[in-house]
C-alpha cells in the first residue's frame, strides 16, 4: 500500500511539474483540488477527540507537504522524527496543515484558531503554498503569535541550473523570500546553512519592521540497525571486491557523475566497486552516459533505486567506505548515518562536510574526479583511516529540545539580521 501511494504521488508530482511550466496557476489549482480531495476522503475516517479543542497557546507545527507526500526520506524523515520528539516533550505541540488559506488539525477537517502567544513552526517543505502561508503568517502576527521558519538549504536559489524545473526554483525562492521577510526567526539545520542564509539576506536587502533572529540547531540521526531480507544481488556484489558506498538521490549536485569519472580511472589500476543507493532524480544524462558507454564500469557499479531500510543498514555495515561527493549540502545525513556504523568517510572538502565530520574523514576537491580518484587511491594504500565513530552525533531528542528552547527564548541567536 505504501509503495502504491508513493507511486501515485510521484505520478501526480511529475505531471504537475510539466503542467506548471506551461500554466502554473491552473496547475496550482488542479493539484490543490486533487490533494484536498484526498484529504477529504481520509478525513471521513477520522474524528478529533474533544480534548483537542484549544484554550491555551500552543506550538503549531506545519506538516502540510509531508501529509501530502511522505517518501520516507529527506525533509519528510526530518519532519516525522522531529514532530515525534516535539510532541513527546511538550503536550502543547499540535501538527497542522494548510487548507484553503487556513490551518487545520492534521488528523481532521477542523479549523485551528490562532491564539495570542501561539508559536507557528514552519517545519515542512510547504514551498508551493507560499501564497496561502503569506495570509496565515499575517493572521498569526495580527493575533499576537510568533512565526518560526526552518531553512534546510538555498540550493534552488544558489544553483538553479542544477534543477529541472524553473517553476520549482521560482516557487522555492518565493517561499524563502516570504519567511525571510515576514517570519520572526529562522532556524537552520547547520551553521553553514545559517551563513548562506545571512549572505542571501544581505544581498536581497530585505526591509523588515524588526530584526530577523537567525538560529542553527543540530540535526538528529538515529538510524537503527534494521533486520530484514537483503536481495541476493546486493550481497553477492559487495562480496566481490572493495566496495564504496554512495547514499542519496541521484542528481547533479550529489556528484555521482564525478564519482563515475573517478572510478573509470581507478579501474585501470585495480578492482574496486561502487554501490549507489538512491532514487533517480533529475538531469542525470551525464551519469547515464558513463554507465551505458563503459561496459567495464557497468560491471563494477550497482545502482539500487528502491533500497529498504534493512538494505541501507546492511550496506553501511558491509561496505568499506562512504563517498559523499556533493557540490554542496544543507547537512549531509548519510555522513552521520555512516558514522553510527563506524564506516570510514571520504567526502568533498566543503564547509558543511567539515562542520559535520569534525575532521574525522578524508577529503577531496568537490566535483573534481582526479582529486577523488587520488583520494581513493591513497585511502586504499593506507591501513588506518580517520575514525568516523569520533564524530559527535546528536539525537532527535536533542534536536527537538534545542528547537523548543529557541522558541522559549533560552538560546542566543547565531546572528541578528537588521
């Protein structure tokens, strides 16, 4: 059932992306009708208990996009993990979703009145709802509530050429311009992301009624060892030779094409393998060309697009090192997941990876195949490697506590932007 839901949601998303390039307004309206119809069907089976009637201020957590499409990875995984811990720590945390410019309880078609003292946390990737949330934010401020927005990265703004939808980049920019202009505070998932937000903020010269408070909070990571069936092709592949692992959606920013070029060089000197776990993204022509035109490479690269959690854990536990070849990242969760398994890390020498790995990794020049090939060759010659187990790993409980402390005024801002 979950796979069917994901397939249908993916089909809707792809159709919408194509339609939005030609008629964005009509596409917006059509998609909204489809999603709200799905919500109506689901809501017919739900009832909100009387205890959910609000009389006191609360933390309202937006989960609009995750309710529509939860693929179990990326931002959706963060939203689910943080929401679970936020509600566990505070009984006054309520998940909400947007509908017709209003906030509804996540579990039913009941409007949520905004009360004085409320704190609205825009945690989800609800970027295409920026028109609706502009009114919601204005309403929140009019009622004496505060608005906090989470920023995961600014890549569609900084690297629009790496995304296949100009509409998406424009929508992403509109959302982030809105929150930087109107939110009371922005919570970033790393100091590197916060620095990027500060740079963009000053470039845009936003005019605000009051300073914007800029915070960072630690991302949690609690990938537990999940047991389950491991496809035989995966087992037999990893057992053949020294195997390097890449985890994440295959798209230009992640550097898979760079890894392909590096492995073409490495295969001339010895037998190494690359295991890729991640769904197919966009603009992967260069990546496909390497796989399709190099038969030797095909025999030493295995790409699994639908790996289960059990297979992901097994890969972290049985491969020889993780390769993170990104041009840039908001955080880089696979590095932390690898560290939990004690898997050595080879990664791009970019600020966010330095921040996350704290020096306990091998580094190469980002998007440089020669540098990556040289780094792997050196890694293969060495008997000892930086110990990823020394990386400090935060839990989702710690991340949730930091967010609540920020909203309670217990944490000093990382930056105050005038």
